[in-house]
C-alpha cells in the first residue's frame, strides 16, 4: 500500500488520481477543484491541491519534455 503523495500527508492512499496515489480526503479535494476549474469558478492558480501533486502526474513529464524541446531550439 502506498502513502498519499500530497506533501506532509501521512494517510494511506486509497485511490489514485491521474496515476497519483492519494488518500480519500485529498482525492475528494482535488476532484472538487477539478470540477470548479472546469466550470470556470476558480482559476488554475486556485487549484492548490492539484499543484501539490502536479509533478507526479503524467502531464508533468509531458510538459517537461515540451519545455526542453523548446529550449533546444
Ligand atoms: Zn492525503
């Protein structure tokens, strides 16, 4: 079993979100942020929980790759 990936959180991960292990509370939080963001109620900056685990998502690696390619130009 894995521990929740949110820094400082010591709860066991019960679910994953975008392949990132999260405890129930943080998964709920991130899902709420995602919905609010989707409907335009909050900006990307307000997705605080998401930002804490963003580096563990597959999108981070894609972004990194895109950035290094841009730098290489
Ligand atoms: Zn947690």
